[in-house]
C-alpha cells in the first residue's frame, strides 16, 4: 500500500503520469508477480516473414480496432503464465474477423495444452510466434466455447470439428514504432511483448486529472502526459517478459510529443488498469520495448 500511496501522492503533485490502485495482485510481492504473470519467453532469432510496409499515402493519426468490432472482450489468464497465448489468440481473432466478418473467441487453453512441440511451455511461458506456428502445423484452433480456459497445464484435447481459425504462418515487424504504427493501421491488432515487471505496471490504474489542472505549473507539452499514459523511466526496452495485444493508438488533446499512446489489451481481467486496457507511451524511444517483438498471423 505504501508504494501505491506514495505514487499517487506524487501524481497529485504533478510528478507522475498515471495513478495506481490496489488490485488482485496485492497479495503478491513484486518478485512473485513477475514469476507468475510474466510468461513471455524471449528468443534471439525470429523465424517469420518480415513485414512489408504498405505504401500508405498518409498514416491515420489514430486507430481503434475495438470500434470496428475486431476485438473480443478482455480475458483473464489467472495464475498461469499464459500471456503469450492470449496475445496470440487476440491477433488471430482480429485477422479472422477481417477475413470472415465474424468475431469468434478462440481457445487459449488449446494453445497452452498443445503447442509444446513448437517450443511453448504452457503455464511456464511461451512465445506468440510459436503459437502461430502451432496453428499452422495443426491446421486449426478450437473455439473458446468448445475448449474453455482453465489456467492449468493439461493434456491436449483439440478437436478439429470445433476449429474456428487457421493461419498460413506469421509476419514479424521491424523493431521500430513507425513500422508498428503502419502495421496496426493496415493489418489490425498486433501481438507485442513488453516489460511489465515493475510495480507501476502491476498496480496501474489510470490518470484522473485534466490537463488544465497543471497549466500553471507545466508547459502544455509537458502537461499532456498526465492523462493516464503509462511511462516509467525504469521500464526496459530489452527485458521483454509479457505478451499483450496492441489494438490501436491515439493521442490526448492536440497531437504532440509526450501525449501519444498505444491502446494495449492485457489479459489480467477487467478490474486491472482501464477496464483491462493500458495506454502505453508511444514514440518515446520504444518505451518498454513495445515494438521490439511485434508480429501477427497470416490467414
């Protein structure tokens, strides 16, 4: 509680960009939190096709795939290090929606139980690209309804008659935010990895103040970041440990430096963050490594 109280006091003094709140992770030490909830396993070499950037005349300043019906409700991985599976299903759900016009929730448990041959380790961690490879090798992925999530490791129970998605491989995006922005704008929701190990991420809530309350203290460019956009100078751009889904991007007020953000769907339930989402700082030196391991499945 002291960490939260101190952070929120600093927020009230204009020293922090967002607020913290007690949540379901309050009974965990930060070390326990990292061990349980950060299940992304980094790899040194990518195996997918490289993203061919579209020749867009102009990149939209903001995109939100939720408004286009492309994103399923926020899910909850529980006490299983399966973030990678939720990130992967989210990206595949979006691509299948764009292909078929139907939004179907896909089974994370199917990936947890069945993708060890591709290199994943169930609740002990995994990689989104490995999940996409499994779907290709398996020629299908079951629906959430037919293969519900239990949050534990189990034997594979895939049934092809309940499959609702397939992919032909996956594409890895260049490690820069401009490329990620183009991919989100042209492709849809994108799987990414980031550093989610800090207590500021563990207890992230949102910002509750308005820009006007800071106008007497800060310049407009500085005040723009005080609207719930997650930025922590201790966040690593190299130590990636959590898989999430970028479903869009935008900015607060007038577009300028320090007020742009990525719209990120997490898998820790709706009581965490902003109804299960977080606004991650955008175009600030690849903050938390959000563009370092971005990919999506091809369908």
